[in-house]
C-alpha cells in the first residue's frame, strides 16, 4: 500500500493565523472539542456528505473521546491528519480540519474543515481559505478536493 504522504515528508504541526491556530487534534482536547461539536450539531450534520449522520444528537462525551483517540492514532501513523482549530489563546475550540487519502480520480487527498456555529459567520471562509492555501503550499499534493465546498456533493459522489 502506498503511504498517504512520503516517508521523508515533515508533516506540518502548526498553522498560525491572527484569529486561530491549527495544531494536531489530541485526546487531551476532548473537553473543548466536545463543546464545539455539541454546540454545532445541526451545522455539522452534512460535513462529510449528504448521507453522513455525524455527529449524532446524542453523541456522548466518551464517544467523542474514542473519535479523538482514533484521529490521534491516525495522525501518529500518518494515515490521516486531524487538526483542532483553537482561538489564539487555546482557550476555546473553534472547529476542526481534516485531511484524508482519497480514491477519487484526479485528487491525492480530500479535506474538510468546520467552525463552531457561534463563530461560523465570522470565521468559516477565513479558515477554509487559510487551510486550503496551507495544503497547497506546504503539503506534497498536486490536487486536494474539498467535497461539499470546491466540489458539489453530486459531482463528488458521481466521481467516486
């Protein structure tokens, strides 16, 4: 199996913006992550596609911890990369950003990002622009898909 990123690639660990910081999502982020997720359930429902049921209305704290543990391990093994989006003081989780391998023709990766509902109007476009620029400038991919954003869900599902 071909590795998602080259073995000698130095995975970026931080993106700093005046309004937020991206850094690897860890299990120790569960309290802040859970707050961000549960305060934004309706806005997150279709993040991963029209058929996605994440997050469930009754997502438990323990289930979120399991999810974060999975993301944490995937990052360590370089199979996918999940980043938390924190305010600059890291006192509040503002959202998350994800980078996954893809089988979609013409793309080497697929990416998603979200901002908690209370800050979405202010930050969503800014996060998307910064994250997509960071991926194009600092990662070894010629083409990254942003399903549901740069690619419509209909065209994305049809291409896969």
